[in-house]
C-alpha cells in the first residue's frame, strides 16, 4: 500500500481507553484515527524490541539445542 492510500479497519478498545482517546481527540482537535497513527509512529521502534511469541519456540535442529546448552 503506497503512501496516501487509506483502508478501513475496525479496532476494539476497552471503554476506559476509548474514553481517554475521545478526550484527547477533543483536546487536540484531531480525529481518533490521527491520534492512533501518531501513537503508532512513536511506539513502532519500541515494539520492534519486544520479542515475538515464536522467539521462544524450540529449534527444529536438534544440534542447535545442544549448542545452546554447552
């Protein structure tokens, strides 16, 4: 998807979080969509440092497991 293209996506938030988003949206005179986009841009680098759930799966290579234990 190129820059400037948009797609519709439904996101579900807990009611207290949505309430905070609505208040901040009003305070900044911006849309909730804009706030979420800015939050993503700010948090993206931090989230890349969080290990994925597959980072902890055992290796398919039995020799690799032995290497880690040595």
